[in-house]
């Protein structure tokens, strides 16, 4: 799995990057969660620059599952 310059693993889907950001790579004010987070970002155009994106706290692992379920409901509702 690829890693960024800070050693965090990430995956890319289309123009979206999802990064697992470990607590050990966050310092000071950037460590608002006091734990690991998932960061979701979109690429700016065709280059390597990324927009700032949300970070989801992983203290409650069900948060990610709830997000996936909510996205699925949203997409299903859009299809009707």
C-alpha cells in the first residue's frame, strides 16, 4: 500500500485520496482527535495538489461503518 511523505498509508479512488493518519504523525494543534483519523481529500485538477478535507476520528470504529451506510442510503435515494 502506498504511503505519503509522513509514512501514512493511503488509497485512491478516482480523484479522491483516503489516508489513515496515525496519531504518531500528528503534533500540537493538528492532533485535535488525540488518536488516529481517516482523512478524505480530493485532488485539485490534474496535479498532485490536494484540497483540505475532513478527518474522521477513529476512536469509535462504528463511525466509518455508519458513514458507509449513510452514503449508501444517499446514493440509493438519488437513484429513485
